[in-house]
C-alpha cells in the first residue's frame, strides 16, 4: 500500500476511536471499567497495530493481527448493543466505521498475499 493509503486507514481508525469514545461515555457506571474499558483497549490496539504495519517492510503477519483485533472490536461493540448499553443508531454508525476499516485491511491483506 502507498503511504497515502496507510495514512487514510490510520485516519479512519482515529475517527472511529473518537466516535467510540463519545459513545462509551454514555455507558452505565457499572460497565465503564469493564466492557467499556475493553472496547477502548481494543480500539487502541488496532490503531497501534496499523501504525506498526505502516512502518514494517513485511506486513502480512501484523495485518492478520490487526484483522483479528478489528473482529474483536466488532464483537465487543455488538455485545454492548445486545446488552442495551449502546443505542441501535450509535451501533449502526460505529459498525459502518468498522466495516470501512475492514475493507481497507482486507484489500491490503489481498495485496500482501498476492
């Protein structure tokens, strides 16, 4: 991937993280240090992994790690919605952010494999 595309995916992850932070602020107090903290950590791990990918020559393994972290973030956000901590509208928006990031990572993985 080109440097421009590296920056775009990192920028999208930052936008998703900002949105997520705002949504997590409305979680009940009992979940702020449990599920909310886990989602926050997952978003930061994803950001960290994509920064590492952009700096590495051999990217495939780190991209696979980022893809797995993205899937974990998706599942945690879905769990928050299912438990009633996240309104459906916010879940929809957050899911769109995650899907867009997934398309970037997926296309990047295809290029690395081929």
